[in-house]
C-alpha cells in the first residue's frame, strides 16, 4: 500500500457529517453527566463561593486605602488584614472541594462513555470490522477518551470557574463605578472577537492532527501485525518511508497548530497590557477630576488584571479544549455509526428448530455492482453433510457467512427451519450456527479460557470431551499445565494448525447440536492429523446439519452431497461418485489434485532414498 493511500485513508465514518456541531457534542456529554446532577449543583455552588470570596480582597484594599491608610491610622488596618487573611483558607477549601468533585464526576461519566462505546462496537457487523483499521478503534477507546477525561476533569473546571469569575468581576466593577468599569473592560470585546476567529483555525488544525494521529497508529498496528511479511520481502525501507511520510505530515500539522496558538496567546497578552494602561491613565484622570478615589483606582487595576486572567487562562486551555472537542467529534461519529446487521423490532426467538437450510434466489455483493453470489437456490435437509468446493474466489466462504448472518443478502432470502435468518434474534441464530473460520483467533488466556470463553455453564468434562472430539486433546496434553497452559495474544505460541484445532473444539463445546460450518478448518493441519480429525468428526457430524468448505478434495469424499461453485454460482451438485462420473469441473479439480499429490509423494520418496 502506498504512503499516499495511507495518508488519505477513507474515513470509516464517512456516512456521517465530518463536522458535528459543538452543540451536539455538548448534548452528548450532558447525557452522560445527567446521573451526577446533584454533585454538579454542589460544584456550581462552590464555584460561586470561590468567585465571591476571591473578589472580596480588592474591595478590602480600596476601603483600606481610602480609609485608614490616607488617614494615617495604622491600627485601623487590623480588621482589614484579618478579613484578608481569612479569605485564604476559605478559598482553599472551596477550590479543593469543587475540583475533587468535578474530577470524580468527569472520570465516572467517561467510564460510562467508554462502556457504551465498547458495547456499541460489539454490536457492529463484520463489514464494519473489515473496513475499520484496528488502530482507529484503539485510538477512539484510549487517546480520544483520555482527551475528554482531561477536558471534564481539568479544562471544564478552569473554563467554568473563570467564566463565573469574569461575570462576577464585571458585576462588581459596574456596581462600584460604571466609568471605571468601561475603562477596565474596553478591550474585552476585541479579545472575544479575536478568540472566536482563532477558534475556527485552531479547531481545523487539531481535527486534521488527530486524524493523522489515528492514521499513524493504524499504520503501526498494521506493520507490527504483518512484520513477518515486511521482513520476508525486505520491505523495511519502504515501510520506513511510508512511516516517515505520515509522521512528517503529522509533525507539520502539529507545528502549524502550535504557531497559531502562540500567535493567539501573544496577542492576548498584548491586549491585556493595553487594557491595564487604559485603566491606569483613565483612572488617574478620574481621581484628579473627583469622580474616582485613589483606593478605587488601585482596586480597579486589580479587578482589571483579574478580568484578563480568565481570558488568558481560557486561551491556555484553548488548544486542549479544541483537541478534546475533535476527539469528541470522532467518538460521536462512532456512536452514530449504525450496524448494517439489525434485528427486527420483534425478532423470533428460536431454541430448538429443525436445521434445514434454504437459499431462495440469493444475490450478494460486498461492494455495489460487484456480485459475489448470483442466483443461489439451494435446500439442505436437516442432518445432511454438505461440502462446498471450488477455486479461490468462487464464493464458498461468502455463502457460508450468510448463514450465520455475518452479512445480509443483497436480495433473496436464507431460511433455517423455515424461518428467515433476518427475523431471528442474532444471539439465537449464532447459537444455532457455529462457524469454524479458516484463520481462527486465540485470546490472551489459558487453553481452557479459549475453549470455554469464560462460560461458567461449561464443565471441565464437557470441555475435555469437545477437545477430544476435535483431536485437540493430543497436543494440549503435551503442553506444560495442559488445559491451563497460558497463551499469548492471538495464540502466538501455538502453530496455525493447533489454533485451528482449538477453534474446532471450541465450536463443538459451545453447542454440540448446532449447525456446523467448517471454513477450511483443516487447511493448515498435516495430513495425518487431518485423518484423525476426520475419524473423530464421523461421530460428531452424524445426523447433524454441517457445511464443509474444503480445498483438499480428499476430505470431502464422504460428504452426503458436494456442491461445486464457480464465479458465485453452483455449477455442480452430487455425491463424490456422481460428480466423478459426470467428468465435469469437480472431476477435473479432483484428478489434478490427485496427480499433484502423486508427484509430491514421488519427489519425497526420491529425496529420502537419494
């Protein structure tokens, strides 16, 4: 994959608007904060208390200057000093209380959000996961959530407290002297307009920066997962160049955002200085004119300085807030992404139904106008063992995946026991159809954990019986700690064949009576082991509806029925002997494999003998 493709990877949530309004994001967060409304009310009351107490000292200073200080009364300063000192512990208690409460609420609310996101991901269908880079999902669940955690636990505290402080300062200033208030607040409208202007520019930059961060994480995950191929084909230099390209663009956007924020912050500092000069000069004229006192001038210089402090602190949080809102956008897009596979409003609950399968004029395509299955009409009676063979890309796996409703048919219908799979509850359907994939996955845990998937209803005896039926017990019992052997993520400390045996055993353990779909489940197992499995499966599959997708035709000779697929259609249908007698595609594939096997055996014999 070229670097250009990497950088411009199509956004997985393109069906949703790229720019969700801040109002929607706020409503999303409010929804998760609603259960904590009592704590938030207490926080708000504490913030008002902080504002009231913090605005009292400048007024005390005004009274002290215009009273005892100008009168030369040192003893008269003592009450003002005591009140000034008392403000310190009160402010500490109120600030500690509201910060602690709000951080607790924010962390709990985002824990709820993380849980909802994970549940939402679990509901998505295979089409979503096929198109979604793992790194994108990891970023949503980790870095984006952490950005919102920082927003709610820190930035919101600063923003709300500073806004309340600013409102309080404005009210006090106009209450004391409206002329001085106008002088002190003269530059605030300019600062507000400038903030709105830069907000848009910085938001665009942070949105782009986070998209590139997701691309970078997805690229790293992909390269780490395919490192064997990278090294095997000497692709290290090309991978390094791709990484450098994405990383360089990410750094460039980062630097642009930093420069924009630096310019924004510097101009706000300049406007703050201009505002203080205006107050000092205009207030001095007021003192000389008699409409202001010296104490009032000193207190208004302090109030003006404090009025700029919220703006400056908000500017310091600006980049972080924009970054968090960009994270919120991506989380909102994920939560608005609807799964293609949906249950009906009143799904049919099925426990024990007849396991006959009917395909009625089934058409299916992964992408529009690119049919994978065309006009499939097929009936599989209950208890029949059906094999599906054909060249790569013929549609074998797609046909099997539709039975378990990993995808929905484009047109037509699939019925089990006469019930359309789209009308069934998904959990019930998946219990009725067990699929053993060609590339099985093992989780981080023990062999027993991977076989039972932590289902407490499965006894150890049932687990061992399933492993024995799949011939997995032979290699398991040779491992240290046998069924308690610890697996690495993905089953990295097992061979591909061993992982397939575990997947087969897992299916047999979880629902011994379900429809069994084996998607080339023995393709990575040696011939001898495969023969043992086939012997074991004779009893397991007897009287059970089963579909066996196979590349090795030697493994399907005993099937009740063999379907031959070509270009998305069933072109032959019959038993092994019937299809050989037809001398069609199946016979051609079978004889070619038989000849290849004879050649390989002859070469092996010659090599050993020589």
